[in-house]
C-alpha cells in the first residue's frame, strides 16, 4: 500500500477538494432549515402556555442529543490524530463541521436555566439521597456552563488549526464573509510545508487534551443534567453511556452526509467502497460496545435488586414506556447489528446511510428515555406535537449551523495525502 500520492494524483485530489468549496447554503436547504426552526419556535411558545413541563422536557432531550453529536464531530478529528487513523482523513471535514452547532448549544444551555424548575425533582422539597451541596440550581448551571464554554473554545481552536493549511487555496474559491474569514485565518502564512507541519504539531498535543476534556466534561454534564433526575440513583458508567452515544451518532451522521456529498461532488475516487467499509466496521463495533455498556449497567441492577437502583428500570417499564424501551434497543442495537453483520452491505454507501438514520433515530429515543420517564408522572408517555415541533426546531438549528460551517472550507482535506491502493479485507 502506498502512503503518498503521485504528483498527478496530488493535483487531482487538490482539484477535487477545491470543487467541494460550495461558498453558500443552497436556497432550498436554507429555506427548509429556517422553516423547521420556525415550527420549533412556535411549537415551544405554544407549549409553554399549555404544557410547560412537556416543552422543557423536549428541550432537555434535544439539547443532550444534539450537543453530544456536535462535540463528537470535533473529537473525531482529534481521535484520528491520536490513533494515527489515516483511513478516516477523507471524512474529517464532514465530521468537524458539526462544531458549528456548539454556540447554539451553549445558548440553549443558558436558556434552560429558566426551565429547570419543571425538570429537576431535587428543586422541590422531596426526601431521598440528594447531595444538596452539589445539586443547586445556580451551581449546576454555573459549573457546567463554564466547563462547556472552555471545551467549546478548545474545540473551535482545534477546528481553526485543522482548517488553516487549506485556508489560502479555499479563499480563492470564496466570496464575501467566507473569503474574509479564510484570509484572516491564513494571515502570517509561512509557506505550505511549514504551515502543514505546524498544524500537525499543534494538533498532536491539542488532540489528547481535547479528548480528555470531552470525556470528563460530558460525564459531569450527563450526571448533572440527566442522572440527577432520579435522586438516589447512581451509575458509574452513566457518563460513558452519554458521550459514547454521541460518538456512535456521529459515525452514523458521517455515513449519511458522506453518501449525499459523494454524489453531489463526484467523490467516488475519495470515498470508495473501502472507505465506507472502514466506517461501517467502526459503526458496527461501537453499536456493540455501547449496547454492552448498557447491559453492563442493567445486569448488576437486576441481580442486586436494590430499590435505589431498580427505580431506573421501573420508571421505564411503567406508564406505557415499556414499548419505547424495547423499540429503543431494537433501533440502537438489534436492527443495526443485523444490517451491518456482513461485509458487502457495509461497502454500499446507500445501505450504510440508511442504517445511520436508524441509529440516529434510536439514540434520539434513548435520550428521550433517559429524561422523560424520570420527570413525567402522567398515565402515558408524552410523545406528540410538542415533542415533534421542538425536535424539528433543533433539527433546523443543527442543519443550518452545519450547512454554514461546511460551506466555508472544502469537504475533504486538501493538503493531507490520501491513502491509495488495495485496502485490507475485513469482516
């Protein structure tokens, strides 16, 4: 296998990459994202007057889901650096563009301060094993707000360092504010080779720091914003279940978007069947790994049969939530396992993107099941127009922010050599 490209292939790769610099958000996509945002805003406003708890529950679910997905996209590039994963370089830009949602995530988190009284049971005068020195209204939001701000700043710096080697060439294909941004990013240019080496050196130390911060901060976020909804319940793998769910969702989203970009920008030579095969194997492996962690939480709760632990599953098997729990595991594990078990389906980008959509739907339901059964005390699950409207609004916010971020640079790295030659054959 050759790790370098010939001069001809290097020029071809550069031209392919530059042709993916869109410089705009298509009118149809922009209109759809804005319409979705409008539906979400109107739905949330109406729900606040009629069913405020349902409105804030929907916000909680979607904040946790889309935030985990967005940060995992930036971490994807960092993990490739640490693991020296050359196979994933063609997908790196697709993943990193999810970072465009992070400012929206922080703004939504601040807004959630005013809805906490409808969500956090420990804000009410209840009995139970509650650490009231740790769980305070101001403390939870101040602590997590600062940590998220620091993590997002580090993520944006990483994205800038990653994009800088491609900035001068990409700026030639841009206009307006995108061109000015890229020109500013390339200010003080020291030459192609030196800038590429400098970028690699910076990412080599920043990547492990970013990964460690992601693990620690998102574990704390999941404990404060989700696990604390069940006073007294403690799970040592609750944090990993949260940030690894975001990681699996990111892999699924990359499969969906890469399949779409592949046809639009004629990237068959860059994203071939072997690249999708590698991505599919990673999706398959982490679907199994996440499900293994989930079962590792369930098994000791089952045989321990301690009330403060079994309450987690009792809440998810009563009041009509049981079918949703079974559907969650089917979408997260059962169906993806069956569809990704063989090699040939993983090489088909359409098939892989279809499985990716199933996984995304499953993990949205998993976030719903992590939040709503802990806070809702009605006779049936609240799953109707309120949840649909708010979710559609978040989808619009994520889609618009992603589209804007992806429109700035090329969809594939320009200056990184892409591995060529015959790929290894795996299962």
